[in-house]
């Protein structure tokens, strides 16, 4: 009898969580306008890789799991990527406006991007508030199914992928800002 009660309770909690997730996806979907229509919202959060990448400042390593507790906008890019050049200042704008305890932009230069080239790219585009982390052997990119650049992924505060946008977008648009604001409320 006790097992039946526990199963019933588990099922109720699971169904409630799924209903809540569906409501969250519907609310985010309603905010998608312009380029944000390309944002693919997942009906179920997806686990992410725990492959290591290199930190810019101290030469150490980190994983996406190190960012749990915050909503993360993870941007895969490269110094040679023309659309990346266009959108990086817009992504920096999101970090400026929303960055803090609840939200962080994480930029990950994937493939062959020298630290000097990355710094030059940031200098030429006036980027001062974003990290210059690297995924030189594309371990994170490969395990995350990155097929081109740029690709931007939204992670929830549990460190799971909840949305993905392939290609560039206007990340400083009202729609993008409304989506970020909704995720961190």
C-alpha cells in the first residue's frame, strides 16, 4: 500500500513538473519575435557535456557544470566568423544589462583561435565584458552537436540546455531581452 502511495505521489509530481515546463515554453514562445523566431525551445531540458574548456584568464580549465546556479547564454564562435563579428557586441550588451548572480554570457571560441587573435577580435569590436575562453580541440562543441558558427545555447540554472539558436541573431533586440528577463525572474 505504501509503495502505491509513493508511486502516486511521484506521478503527480512528475505530471506537475511537465505541465509547468510546458507553461514556461509557451511563455517564452510568446516572446519570440524577429530573429528570436529562430530560437528553438526544447520541450524537455537536455543534459550538456562535461568536457573541459580552457579559461582565458588563468589558463585553467572549467566545464559547463561550473556555471550551475545561473542562466547561461553560451555562444560558440570563432575569430574568422563574420556573423560572429556582427553579433558579439550585441551579446556583450546582454551581459552588461543582465550579467550578475542570475545570468552570465559564456563565449567559447571553438577550433583554432589563438589567444592573440581572440584579444584582437575583442579589441576591434569593443568587447570588454565577455570571457575569452577556448575550446581548441572542439571537445565541447563536438559533444554539444555544434555544426556551424555561430550557435548560441541557453542553459537553465540547473545547467541543462533549454534552447538553441543556429546562426546569428539580434541578441540586443527587445525580444531577446524579454526572453532573458523571463528566464531569470
